[in-house]
């Protein structure tokens, strides 16, 4: 464990980095940027007014492939909810120890090791965004734009329980339907109304029917509301629903069906408007990604275990730009998004050692 300075990691863990706490997220970023600048990295800052700044840390460039490292600076915990770092013989505990300040730290420590051995680093850059935990609604545009500059990407979300790296993640979209009906007295003028609540119910049944569990596609209407009272035909209703999918074919099928459902009035006199959209597109395994895995296996003399996850990360964004992407390079941990979040000390050691090898072989042009 000598190569891991948990006291140093503790410093950023105890900075509250809730996505909406711009000051805290920026402080976390400033410290991390300082550590990277010590390795010869150049910082490009993308200032934001309401969220933390996004940071793009670039190394020297030489002819050859370019590798993007990807992480996020924010966590899910508001101030005064979960802010302390602690440790025992096997684990460290605290906000972000595995999701994903700990993962960022794995990348940093591997880069430090390579820098000590070689004296400099080239063609390995690091993008740190500030709003991943709230859907990357701002940073996804920057990530997609920068992705085009790179030949491959490693994302430092937590490893799987058996040290798996992630080769697939579902795509996700969040949508809203606002329905306008016609109010009327339910006793005296029932036939004069257009029931927005009934229209919402008709649409809900058709939306959830788009689910195909065999293909990994789910549509969930997680929230609905509408109406005024028992004696009034409902003039308004609202649906909030989520789509998750494992392939672009399923995405296109469901999106087309959603448009048809929204544009069909099952109750005469109602009008519906759709808003929202895809937040992160699907991360699908590709032959180029498989070749990336195979090169790592051969050069590092390992057999990387792989897995697919239903949850999303910013890996989805990079992969959707056609860049071979592997996620899950952080330490193994559990309890993320809860006050029981922890990360395994041994996993830190193993991940840093493996990522160091990957970086070394990449710099030698072998990956």
C-alpha cells in the first residue's frame, strides 16, 4: 500500500462536491489540476456559472494515437449529509471514494508512476467534468466534441465486484408529456369535457407496453399527476417517464412509437406535447472495443473480466461518438450514492498497478 497516499485522497474526499455546490466542486478541481500540472499537464478550463468548471488537462503531443481519460468531479451528497473520510484495515469510507474521486485518483497515481519512470507523458489527456451525477446535461456537449480528438478512452468509474471493466451500458432518456384537456362539471356537463387524466392513462398503458425485457428495453412512467377534483373533468395531466435500451435499433423503435403515442388523441379534444429526450446514448460493444481489450490482455499479460451495466455514465457519451471505450477502471467499491459508500484498499493497489502497465504500453505504441 506504500504507493497510495490515502491522507492525500482524504483531502479531496472531505471537500463537499455536491453537483450544485459550485465552490466545492471547483475546489476539488483546483487541487486535482495542481497535481496534474506537476506532471507537466496543461489546463484548459471551461468556466460555468451555476455548476463547477469542466477541466481538460492535456499532455504533450507526438504523432500517434491519443488516449482520453475521463472522470467527474461531483458527488451526490448535499452539504452536511456525508462529508467525512474514514478507514479501517481493508476499506476507506467517504463521499466519492469509489464514485468517483477514488477512480480519478487511480488514474493520477498511475500517471505519477509513469512520469517517475519516463520523465514525461505524451498523448494521454484527462477530462474532468462537473455535472455527471445530474445527467451531464451541460458537459455532454463538450465531451462529445472533444471525443473526436481521441483514438480510445478509459473511464474511471468503479470496477465490478470481480474487477470487471465495463464494455456496455444502456442508453437512457427522460421524457415528459403535458396533456391539455377541457374542464367541465362532471355531473352537469360530463359530455362537454375532454378528460386529460383518461388521456394520460391511455398513453401510460401504451408507453409501458413498449418494454421488451428480452432485449433489455424498459419504459417506466415514474410520475403522473393531473386534475382538479372529483367533480371536474380533468383539464390537465402530466407524465414523466424514462427509456433505457441496449441497442440503437431499440432506441429508434421506441422513439418512433413514443412520437405516435404522443401525437394520437385517444380522448377527443385533448392535445399533448412531448419534451425531454435522450440524455446519454447507448454504449454498445464493438469490434474496435474488443480489439482494445485484446491488446491490453496481450501486452499486460492479463485476462480482463468484462461486464455490461444497466446504469449509465459519461462512457456512453464518448462511445456514442465511435471511440473505443472501456469503463470501470476505478477501484472496487460499494454503497455508492449512500452514506455507506466505501472502496477497497487492495483494489486501489491492483488497479493502479494495472493502469500503470496500460499507460506504459500505450506510450510505447503497443496499445
